């Protein structure tokens, strides 16, 4: 089965779409993997029952093979993406909404591969916002099943390609099976070092700050800290982005022409460069990503000074 | 002869002013057909580049006023336009805690410039019936500046036509930390005295402790100077704000920049306001 990143199921009623076959396949190179943690049984099951999966070359490219104009020394360590426009993309083509999500997943897969090749260490994606719970129940249930199927299908790729998966958000609202799957996948890939994909599910920037506040309040209640001790460092230890070495995105990309943060990673975006792309997420490919990175590399970052 | 020429020039000037004022009123009338933002926040970037362009020194010795004078007047003009349009809340990012890292003479010049503007600001805001708030970690300011700020806040407390919030010695992270500390302290007291076993701190409680609880969340955040970032400004409050970046330097901002920003806002308003309302209901 061709590589497809977690939230993409194969289409429910038809054969795999032509879109699912990547056009960038290169001969497989054996990559060096860091030792992985022992797999839990569900992970092993997913691996042994995976069909033949095509691998792709995830070695960071030499600077000579980076696209023209892009400088390796000025690549952002952490890119965050608000993947907006999937439903609009489907509506414009008179397709059902799920086709938009599938196309969005293809886009995500391409971006993950490009990040790995171009030396970006962390990619955070806003997969499902706390506010998305207000969408029609049928749509929400569909998305949950999409996440579950996608994670099960792509587990093998994460292990083989040394990708670490982290999930941030209020997972207690998710179906139990999906919660367990996510937690197991995080645990099983936590020692993978090539690249980290942070998936924000049932997440909002407000939620992140409030849950950090609650944890700090609990510590204060137990006498471990005084409220007056709370500083940037203590706060960042409790935020959900404590799962990564690079908690602050250097670049935030939002697609579909909306000029908003929409409650994504508010604390973490203090000095982040913002890039708003007109294209809808399923159409956001390598060319658009390159434009965003080139624009980022032109910016003069002053960090508030 | 000379008197006649001067008189004609004056009349021509008056006609032009009236004409431009008339055109502005018509444009504003058209804008009011659509939703007018309740709160606009400004990141006033570009003052130093403007000063360099105009060859202004720190103390204004090169003529044309101090470095930040033009920026002050730009803010007053924006305040006037916003009031005319019906925008009730205006917030301006005047001085960030990060700005203390600039060269000492620059920080000193900026502080001196702010202090000397208080008198003018006092006259203008009282004339326009504008309530003024200064938000930020005011303890970081000099005693004189802090005292002037407190005095102006008290003097304008009764006004309600517009609200001008000036963020000074402010960063959003500092504000959030302050709110978190206050919330934790309050929770600890609640637990001690009320035997309250509920450890939960809700979003509303944290929000109440923000410095910016004096105003609703901004509908639009306008940044001049061409950069596209928040620079630690209103991170908590900006979650649903329409972000508008413009190339014009802050002292050069004009009515057309404001009109364009509002037109952009009007294109995208409804969905996100609904989402914001639903989140607060949680």
C-alpha cells in the first residue's frame, strides 16, 4: 500500500485513487535508524499486517539539491500549519466533503516528506480544533474514524522512517479506541529522531494555557511551588508542546486565504513568522511550500526588540 | 494683492479640507453598511525607520520634532477616525518589555517622549471623551511615568464614548503569566477557605485576570511596517482576530489604510464571531 499519512483512509467505496500514488518515488535507500522502543502488541500487529509499503528517501538533502534560493542554514526548525480549505476544495469540485479530507491528507503526506528532505525538524499540524466539536455530528464521527484508520494504516511508515509522532490536545473527548491508539503510537515512536510530527487534535491555544494553569495550580496546592514562582520556564514545562525540543514554531502557514490564528498555539506563536497562503490546503504542494520558506528566509526576525 | 492671494489660498485650503472631509464621511457611511469592528488593535511598527527616513535624531535636534512625535500624532488621528466610524475600543502596542533590550539611549528617548506627551494626551482624550487604560507591567516603568499613567486613568474613568488602551511595558506572555499566577493564588485561597475540592480552573477565570480584561477581544489587529508576526502582542486575545499587515510605516498610516483593513475584515466576519461565542459558553 502506498505511503499515506495517518488521517487518510483508502477510499471507502472505490479502489485507491490515483492521487495516492506518490509521484516523487526514488529508489529505496537504507536509512540509519536510532534504536526504537519495544513495540506494544497493537503496533506489532499493525506492522505485520501491513501490505507492501513503498518507502521513500528521507535523508536530508545536501544543500546543492535544495531548491534554488533556499538556504539550509536558514531553514526553520519548527513549522506549524493550519490546514484550512479541505471542505471548500471538495465543494468547488462538487465532491463530498470526505474527498476534501482525503486530498488534504495527500497534501500533508507530501509536506511531511519535503520537511524530512529539507531538514525541518518538527512539523505541527492543526488537525482538529476544540471548536470543531461544534460541527455536525456525522462529520465529527467521520473525522474520528478517519484518524483511527489512518493511524493504523501508517504505523509501519513511522517506524521504518524514524518519524516520531506526538499528539497534543484534550484527548479525553476522543473515542476510547482512538485515544489508546494515539497514546500507544506516541509511546512507541518516542525515540525516533529523524523528524517529529505533532498532531493537534481537540486542541486550542486557550485549552493549552488553561490546562497548564490547572497543573500549576495543583502543584501550588500540594506545596511544590508558590504561585509567585510561576515563570516562563515553569509554564512551558506544563504546556502540551513540552513534547518537543523546539516548542516554538519559527513559521506558521495558514492556507485558504484566511488571516487568522483560529486559536492555535497562542503562547507558542509569540515570535513566529506568519505566512498566509491563498491556496486551499489540498492544493498546497511543494511549490507553495517553497514560496513560504523563501518568504520566511527573507524576514528579519527581531524577537520583539 | 498679497492679502487677496493669501485669502484665496486659505479659501482653497478650506474647500479642499471640506471636500476631503466630505469624501471621508461618504466612505465611512458606506463602510457602516457592513459590520464595523468593535475593537481595533494596532502594532505601531516603523517609527525608527520613519525617523531614519526623515533624519530625526533621538532628541529631535535635527528638526521636525522628536523621533516618536509623528507616531503619537498618527495614533491620535487613528483614534479620531475610529471614533467617527463607531469603533469603540482602540488598543495600541506602545512599548514592549522586550524593547527594554534596545540601546539605553533609545529606551530613554522613548520614555522621555512618552512622558512629555501625557499633557497633550490628557487634553485630547478629555475633549473626545475617551477613557484611557494603561496595561502592562507598570512596575517596570519609572515612578514619574507610572504616576502620570495612573493619574490619566483616574481622570478619564468616567468617559465611555471610546476606550483607548495603551500597552506599555507589556508582553502577552507576561500578561498570561500574571493571569495564571493570580488564578492559582485565588484557587489556593478558595480551596483553603471553602473546602472546595474542585481543582478545575476555567477559561473565564484566567481571562478575568488578564490585563486586557478591560476590553473585549480585538476584531482586527493591524500591524504597520510590513512584518507579519504578533511580536508577543495580545496572543490570548488574538485567537479569532483578523490579522492585517501593511507596508506603510506607522507614522505614515492614513485613512485609506484603515478603510482597507476594515473592508478586509468585513469579508470574513460572521463564522468566527460565532465560534468565539460558543467557546465562551463552555
